């Protein structure tokens, strides 16, 4: 029940649900709770629905998602068309905004923006339900790990009514790239660009835990969402047929619990429009350095930082990401590349980047790929010198730890193996496995005893005119300090390069 007070004050009468009790805790009467059989554990849906949060989610999907986005960060599909960017609920002032201000903004709208006065179309109770959902899932999230139970009602024992064809997979992929990739990632590992601060985070479809999931399990979650999470109820945006296409795509490409369709006969497979293959050419302002960042943030996790198809997210895929260093990949025209980047590769997880990346970013990425991995125009000679950028001269690990941070060379080793070993090799000698087919060979060996500020600088900003990327785009400052500590360890005793 919601009660309006006098003046501008709005009081909220809450129904407080008791927190769940776990084995070993005491209940209000002092009795110790014992473990119960797993079949008797409370499910996630009843508490979620009792709190009015499913109604709030459905209202959010219907009324708010196109502007504020499924991650609540103000980056919905319409956000880029607006003069005033929609609110990012995961940042201040929203994280600490009082309830009455939330209700006021939702009810009256925001002057000078397209935020509507929802009091005109939503009841008082509905506005509070939306506020409750946004607070719980985005502004003030608390981690939940509910047992969702099994599909029931109309979702029980469903089987996918669509044949799994290449055309159906391609249409499912387009929906996934448009709506799901921002959280789940284009490789389905839960590493999408909007995953930050979501609690719980998106699942990893490649972790091998989906062997028992049925068509009903997927369709139910896609249609209704997942309780205590930001997963939208897509039944409000997409018809059943489209949702079933996404089920085929996830099961075939990511969880690999469904056999892929047969390839079409030769000559009947998908062909790219002639305009792209024959006429598309690099624009005058194409940029290798910008392309380096695009490749790092959107391509490297599948194709690998050395372009060899050995990225950390994509190695588990049945249809392996392309190895750009393969001699058979050379000789493709600019238009061929542009068509494949824009339309994707059928019967694979290669995204339809025309759905997501602006045209100039696609061209920049192609420029980087060709010059780094195929034409041999990049010089890998040592660029090391005693000169260090002015912006890092005052950096000090002592200052970092004095602020209460911890530097872990052990974590740095794990990060080095993930991001650096492919090119630099185990001991920084430039003989990593990804350098085998590079036309210009591998990078120079690390010099002995590199100063920490220099290491941090190069990891943070990258090295111009090489494909050493600026890792500040994908990892934190703390992680870069950890990598710095580990690189110092392995260079302390090596003769290294010059």
C-alpha cells in the first residue's frame, strides 16, 4: 500500500520480507536452522513476485528500456538519438536518492528532456513498482543467487517448434547481437560491455553447466526474465517465433547442447551484396590507432591479441574464430572484409557488426587487422628507451599501496598469461605462440630491469605504430599494477633485449 503525505512529501509503506535463514543460523525463537533437502529449498520466484518486482520489471521493459537500457545505464536503443542522455541508474545521485525524489521524477518527468510524466499513464502503485525494480536491480543492487526452480504453467515441457536452419540461426544471431550482446557478450561468456555493476552478472554459457537445460528452460528465461536479476522479460518486445530463434542460437553456438544445421549446398550459401565486395573501400580518414582500440575491445577476446584466433573467450566455440595470420586469409579485398564484418559469418558466432558498430569503427578495425597481421607493414624492432612519458613520471607503486591498494604479482602472472603471453612468450622473449605466422615476426625481448613506471605506461597506453594495445580500455588500474609487478619479476634476472 502506498500513502501520499501532505505537501511534496511522499511516504512509502513497505512490506518487509524476512531474510532467508540458512543452515547453522538461528530463527527468531532461538532455534538452530538445519539443512533441508534440496527439493524443499525456497525458490527465487515467490519472493521476487511477492516484492512486486516482476511487475516492476515488466513495466520497465515496456516503458523504460528503450531509453535507459537493459543494464540501467542510460544506453538504451533510443538513447543515442536524444539531446539529453537518459539517466544512468548505477551512478550517483541515483544510488543514494531518497524514495520521494524517485517517485517525483517518475511521476512528473524531467523538464527539458523526453522523460515523460508517467503519472498520466501509470497508476500510483505501478510507479512505485518501477521505482522498486530500478532501485533493487540497478541503483542499490544486492547479490542474489536464487534457485529458480523448473518451468511451470504454459512453459512446462515445451519444445522448439522451429527447425534449426542456418537462416533461423542467422535471424537469432541478429536479435542476440541487438539485444543480448551488451550484457552476455558476443561469445556468450557473460563479458558484455554493460555487465559492470550488474548483480548477479550475466551467466557464462560456455562453462559446461547447461547440459541438462531443455528448450523450456531457455524459452522461459528469455520470455519472463530471471528473478533477482536484470534479465528482461523479452516476451514484451519479441514474438514467440523470434524468442525461439534466440533459443536455437544460444544452444547451438554457446552451450553447444544442440547440433548445428547442415551446411547449404555449394553455391546456395549466403553471399554478400556486390556493392560491398566490389565497391567498398577505405575512407580517407581511416585510422590504424583507432582500429587498435576497436580490435582490442570488440575482436581480440575471440580472435586473439595476435590475430591468431586464440582469444580467451572464443577458443571454446565449435566454429573457431578466424586466424588472420593464416596465409589463406591474405589477399581478400577491402570490400570482402567490410562485408564479413558488417554481415557476420553465417553458421558461426561472428557478429553482425553492422547492427552495433558505426561504419568508421568497422573500417578502422579492418585497417588494423590487415596492417598488423597480413601485410607485414608493422615494425617489431625494439622501441625501448630511457625516456618515459611525462604523464607517468610521478607514478609510484608505493603511492598506490599507500592508498590501501594491494599489488599482487600472482594475479599479474595470471593476467600476463591471458593477455601478454600470446605475443611476448612465457619469459618476455617475444616468442609467444601467436607470433608464428606474423609477417613481421614477434615483438622484441624485454630489456633487463625495466623501470616500473615504463612498464605501467606501455601497458596502460600501448605503443604507437605497433599492435601493442592500450590495455586501460579493458582492465583496471589495479590489474595493470599487478602486471607491472610480474613483468618486473621476470625481467630482473634476464638479459633481455636492447
